[in-house]
C-alpha cells in the first residue's frame, strides 16, 4: 500500500486510525499530512517515515508497551514493498524505504532496545524470514479432520511464537524449546508431559518440511527430533505405568455404574441418566449413542449408524429388557429426531461433547479419577459379557470391535440378532449400588 492520496495536485500521506483508539485522537478517523511535493516518487519516500511514526502513536494509544510494537507488526508490509521495489528496479524508493527502516531501528537501538532493533531491521530487509506468515499456506495444505488440523495449527503457532524466524531454528534452540515446553508453569514453562511435547514436535516437523518444500529452510537439516531427555522421560513414564499396572482407561465395576446412574437421576439430569442406561446395556461409544436417531431406534433394537471404526458401522444392537422403559421414554420425549433429544452440536459436528463433560463432572464428584471415563462403561459391558461366557466374536459384533481372527473378520457376516439378544440378556447389574 502506498499510503498516498492526491489533493489539488499535491500528494498527502494518509493512514486510517483503528476505531478502538479514535477517541484518543479526538475522534479523528485518519492521519493526513502533506508531503509538500507534487512529485509522487518524492512523496512516497516522505510518506514511509510519516506512516512509521503514526503507527507508533497508534501502538501507544492501544497500550502496546513493546517498543516499536506496531511498527514491527507491520514489518512484513514494508518487506513486501521492498521486494516489489527491488523487482521493479525502483532503487530510489527502495533506498528511501530501507532508510526509514534503518532510522527506526537505530532509534530503537539508541533507546536500549537492541534486540527489537535487530529484529526489525533483519526481518524488514530480508535477512530473516518470519515463520507465522508461512503458516497460512502450510495450513491450507493440511488434509486432516478439522479438530486434528486445528490442534496442529495451535501447536505450530506455539512453535512460531517461540522462534519467530526460520533462521533461529537449529538443534540447540530446539532443545531449549523442549525444555520450555516441559518446565513447570511457575518457572515460565508450559508444564507439558511427554505426549504433549511429542504432539508439538510433530506439528513443528510438518511446518519445517513445508518450509523445505518451498525452499525457505535447509533441506539437509532436521532440527525437530525429540531430544534425548524427552525420550528418557518417556521411558521413565512407561516404566512407572508398567510398575503400577496401568492400562489406560479402567473399567467400572457394575455396582459403580448403577450408582452413577442413580446419581444422575437424583440430580434431575434425565438425558445423562438415559445415556448411562444406553451405555450400560449396549457397550456402545458415547458418540454412537448421541448420534442415534429415533428412526433407527425401537423397543426391539438400536441401529448404530455413526461409528468411530468400520467394524462398528451399521450394526444392530438388541434392546435389553431393563432398557426398554428408558427407550420408550426417550422416544416419546424426542423433539429433534434424536433418541437423546436436546443435545447440541459442537463445531466439529459432535453431539456428545457437552453431555460427556457432564458425565465427567458426575464421576469425579463420586471419587473416580482420570482413568475412568464414559468409555469405561464400555469396558464394563465387555467384562460382564466375558464373565457370562459370551464368545469374543459375539461380543465384538455387539460392541463394534474388529474380529480377533482373520477368518471371522473377513468372511463372517456377523451373528444373528437372536444370538446377540441372548448374549445381551446375560448382562446383569445389582439392584442397588
């Protein structure tokens, strides 16, 4: 942008003032000042210095305490202008703009802001390349589910905010970044565990490979390898889990499931109570249950359409006799075509998010730690079926697991509804918790 406007044969420098700070400038909408020349080339040179000063004033009005913050935020605009002037061989304007940037950097340096001065000059003059603008093209080339892509984008931005420029990335600086990620928050770190660090490094590697493909980072360097101290911590964590016998998510015992259901009823959360009943007699995933339509539900069977895995899609689950009253109530109360009516979609099209959090608060209130989640009810059902002597293949057909053996997995059409009904009816919960 030239920031120039012609009036009565003279050129004026102009800059729009953001709405939020206009009251601090007497309600003025724009800065306007004559360059005192009719020569556009001379006017443009003078406009660069004026606009830089105005941006500083806006930054101060916005409460930006970082010296030259607003100007630095706009450095890429100046860098782009410099590149355009270089390509067009417009040396006069190139030197004018470069001189304005150097003057600003010298002013910052004289004020004691040596690092800001170096960042300003090196980025604007093309000696260093900011990472953040490169993330736009990188993000557009990601072919992932929305939720996964958004998490990866957050991690990539975290990396870009730390390093700022591509040239700052090397093996040693990456090691320091890993230390910051793992350091406690009270020590100005992020307090991340190994899994979160690995996730951040995965996003960083993806960005680095994009930069290599676009010729902006060295192709013979791979700085985002996990440092040895992260790997050592991972081994220590795994050994600790092995000693404790940890297997991730734990199964509720049957009495605890009954107790949680009763607690939901007592709280008047009938949707959550209904969800627990559906889970405790089907072993279905929470996303599957929250996606059940009334058209696919009856007092005889539930048709699971939306499943996390291919093995779980379009499977019929018989209705346990103790579940029929709940199904009947949910069908009668539904106002939106879903068996669990009234749930809202999050931005990823998932109806289970909010009610899943309610379950999390409920189980935590009753003393269950992080290894117990709604999925733990699925483990409870599998355990009850195993204890009742139901075969692994039949259980897999009920809960939507992959078949354990290749013959059944590839060639079997699945057990009949009658066989699954007989198995489901073997599920027993205590009358009282």
